[in-house]
């Protein structure tokens, strides 16, 4: 029988949880395996050991989670609510074990069953809550908020399926369901008591209340429920555990028994199915009108549920007095996806809590903050007025009112300037008017920030120049960062141990401590240890590549990596052109100065993005030819790594030697992959774009392989761009294009890459791929030359890692807290 003492403890009036309630981890693992999961250990598969260990670790997290909530509730300080459609968490078990210092206990518990922690960790699916950099950034930010003991809650959507599971068939991307919740999620706790009701469709009813005060009410709407699931976000060995609250959509009436009894089985569950679509898939394909409607539903669902949640908790504590609400709350909008939070907070304050417009606007505009993540005008969200009117009629009225009042202010400050009013209007007029969500975010926020120094300057001088001229103090920069606890300490255990041995452990909480490595960059003994770690990581990556692709990487070769979302501006196409150039040289026997090279490209193309999917096909076709050409003799390998995800990056990043950050200058907001690679000692080849600029400043020009036009050069080049002339005037580039256009890589599929080759030759190509190709080839040749001198390469590698301190998300979050949120760490008084 189980010991009854813990239950007796819980039955007392003193509900203080103490550490002696939990048995040692091996005992807890056994208890959950036998009793919670009902499995005999002799027959249990690794998946069940994962679940049992996860629950046992979560129990320990939950103790700190509870005390953190109590500590925060007891202090009247500004709370931050981070709204994001994506939180790309990756796996939670390894993160919790590391942050709670349970590594040895976990290994000891599993050793009894002849199991290793690594194989149990592999049984956990990646949480399908994000796609790329935006979601991973949000995850790093939550980690740093908990590490810094800041009162921050993340709000997102509990997607049943993630982005998609990518497989490659005949060189083409094939999308399949990513059912990451199929076997449940031991890290989440459902909180049905906090369920909120969300409205869609209907119309506005106006009238006078009993006191003769005008009111507006959203009526005739279709309601659905937002059910919260909480996930713990533990800080690093500090007993602080913050919360990520994820919303699941459910119908108010799950089942229509009358329809079922009449034999109409599909209609019996239609309301349930329609409601659950909202939290079914991350980023539905919005090429169709139905897809657009579902995407807007997702965005409003997130912000309405989250704002109702915050307001309900406020009313529980303060009643209907909102005098200090703006002072004690801040909402950070991660990109334009949560932009409808501005009119929704206005609606809730006015329609549900009786505030007048001026009071509601003072609160709203004083507590909303907006982060922009794109320099591409086409990526700034716009929603048709017709769709908004049908789906969110009350919000559209409020947006029109915000716009009318805003334009009246513009008219006062810039009398007669109708063109300015047209440019800054929240409503883009025309035959089919649209709501400009980025503009709504700017007007409704007290802070607008970019995510890299160049990005912010380009926002101020270009995309948002009119708004910057009106409100210069509203704009600021917060260069992105990543958490070193996952992207160095966890993912690179051999390097972590070398750092422990060399500079101690403080870098895990203060990455600036890495600067202590700088004097060791020329130390032969340390260089040898550094190189040994890298070689072991390359072996691990080579095994992983072989397991997933069947291609064998030579660990003596340079590991050249580009992993990120497949997009024209990120220029995977430029990378492929260079591979074709190297292949052409090998075919001609021109290998002097060439370093053996293994090129890995990975990432997902959006299902509706035809050109991106065609680039995936080209990469795979080129890889098939290059890898099977007998002339190659292991000088060059190329793979497209399928289903790239967080757990893949945890193996790819430590084994990478050359990091490809090759976007067209002025297009990448920041990048965060570049930072992860730098921390792990990879050298960057890149343009002066996004955070590359700051990476080069930190590491030194001599430790960065620079190529290509800068942002101003891109603008000038477009005026006279003639790619045909460049191709004709450069023998190397001409030969690359001849191989592509001759069908050498697609003999059985003539013409399939014509769209790409014609795009490269198009003078209107905004990515200027051919313009940068010569400079890129030369920079790659320089990288190969340095790689031949391993002493120099290792020195540069050490310097990159040693100077990566600026790119910790702890630094970024400290800046958000100090300069935007005005939030303070809420540490235990005993600390």
C-alpha cells in the first residue's frame, strides 16, 4: 500500500506544501509508472517512462509554481501579459530537469531500469505551438522572464496540431499532420474554472441605461468557449515558475441529441467541430476566404480570452475600480497578430465595465506595447473591412472611431495635408478597404519597438516614417536574444562542461561571463580542447543526418549550415547557387583551395508558398546529383534536412562550423538562429542585415565573413539592376546558370525550375540574388582558406562564442522590463 502520510498532511488546515511531501525521484518515477499510468515496468515502452518521469518532475515544478503565484499575488507591482500566436517551446522535460537541477536524480532513477535520460527525452514530441523565429523568440523570452523573476504571463493558443510534419517525397515537400497532443501533454493543467466566452458575428445594439447613459452591446453573436490550459515555465535554479496560459476552443453545446436521434449524425456535432477549428491548426492556409476568416478568428480568440482573463482577475481583487489598471498592467503584442487587443480592450472596458471612451482610451493606449518583426510591407497584416464587419462587427465600429479621432489629431497638427492623412489612416481605402493592423498597433500603443538596431532604424526611416515623425519617443529598439540555458548549456553538454572547468558556471545566468574566454583564444591547450568538443558534436550531427536522410557526412569536412523558414528573402536559393558553383569546379577538376564541405539546409515552406516549395525541390534535386556524382569523391555533400524543429536544432547547432545568414540586406528584422550558432562557436557568413550587424560588431570584423550589398546599396542597385549583364560578365556565374537552365538537375522533369531561373534573371527581382552572388562566392572562398588553417579557425570560433554575451535573452528582457514594461523582479524576501 502507498504511504498515507502525505494525504494526512494535505488534510490538515495548514495547506503549506513542504519538500517532504514528495518522495525521492526514483520512488516518484516508480509510483507514477505503476499507479498513474498503470504500467508494469517490465513491459513499459520508453514513452511511458517519459510520461512517468515528466509527471514526477512536474510535481516538483508545481510546488514552486504555487509558491511563485502566492508571492506575486502578495505584491502590488506591474504585471506583464505577453500575447503571441506562437510559442515554440520544443521539449519541456530536459528544460525542467536542467532548471531544477535534477539531472543526476533523473539519471539515477532511470538507471534502475537500464535506461538513459537521452533516450527518454527523445520520446517527448516537440510542442507544436510555433513555426519559426517568432515563436522560438517568445519561448526564450518566457525562459528569461522566469530566470529574472519577473511577473510575466504568456498567453497563446493550444493548437491540437502544429505547423505540419514535413516529409520529402521525390524531392518535394509533403505536409502531414503534426499531432503532438496525440498521447496527451503531461506538462499542462486544465483550468476550466477560468473558461471565457468568445463572440463572433451578430450586431451592435444601442440604447440608454437606467441612468440615461448611452450604451452599446454586442448581441446576436455566436458564442464559443475558451478553455485555459496552463504550462509551467521554470526559472533557472531560483524556485520561480511562471505560467504560459494556452486557450482551447470548445463549443457551448458539444452535442445536439435531437439531431443525432433523427439520424442526422454530422449535424449533431457540427457546432463542436466548427468551434474546435479555431485551435486545431497553427496558421491555417489563408489563400482562401475561409482560411482568412479562420486566421482572424484565431487572432481575436487569443486576445479576447486573454483580456477577459486579466480583467476578471482585476475585478476579483479591485472590483470595478479601474483607476490603476493601466499603471499595474502591460500587454506586449508580439507582432501584429494580437493587434485586435487594442479595440477589444476598449470594448470590454466600455461595454462590459461601463467606462467612457476617454477613460478607456487612456488605459488602453497606456498599457499596450507593440513589437514589430518584419520589414516586408506585404507581411504587415491587413484584414478586409467586409470580413471584419461580418465577423467582429463591434470591434470594427471601435476601430473606425479610433481612426476618426486619430485623423482629427493629424488634421490639427498637419492642417491641409490630406496625403498624410491617407497614408496613416488605419483604414486603407479603395474598392475593397482594409484595416491596417500594424497601424492600429502603433496608434493604440505607448511603445513600438524593432528587434535589431538596423531593423528599428529602417522602421523609423521607412515603413513607419510618418508615425515616427509624429511620435519619436514612442519608438525604441530591443535587439533580440536567445536563452543560453537551452542554446548552449543544454544543447551542447560537452562545451558546457568545458566552460564549467574553464570559467565556472556564472555564464548560465550572466552570459557576459563568456568574455573570460577571450584571453584563451590563442592558448594551444585550450584550442585543442575546444576543437575536440566541436569534433564530437560534428560526429553526433553526422549520425543524426545519416539517420534522417541516409547521407553520410565526412566529419573532416567543413559543416556549412542554413536552417530557417524557407523564404525568398532568406535566400536559400543563393546557397544552392554556391553549391552548384562548387560542384561545377569539382567536375572540371578545379579543386585548388577548396575545403571539403558538407552543406545542410533545413526549414519548412508555407503550404501555399509555391516558390518556396519549388526551392525545396531544387535543393533536393541538386543534392541528389551532387551526392551521387563519382567525380565528387567526398569533396562536397548537400542534404535537405526534413522536418526541421527545435529538437533538431539542438543537435545541428553545436555541430555547425559555418552559419549561413545570407538574407538580402534590409529584409531580415533580426534573426535568432545567427545568435545560437555564434554562442556555440560557429563562424558567420552573412550580409549586413538584422542582428548580423551587431554580431559582427561584437565579434570583430576579422571574425565574420562579410559579403554583399548593404541596405542602402540594395536601394541603389535596384535602380539599374541588370542580372543578365552580371551573368554574362562573370564566367563562374554564367556556368552556374547554364547548369541550372540546361536541365542538368532535372533531366526527368524538364522546365520545372524555369520559374526560379527566370526570377533570378528578372531585373525586378527584389532579393538581388545574382547581384550578391559574386561577393558570396568570394567570401565562401575566404572561409575555405581560413578553414585550412585550423588554428586560426579555432581562434575565431572561440572569439565568436566569447563575445556572444550581448545576445542573451536575459539582456533583452532586462531592457524590456526597464525601458518598456517598468516591471521589477519579485524576489522572495529571504533572498
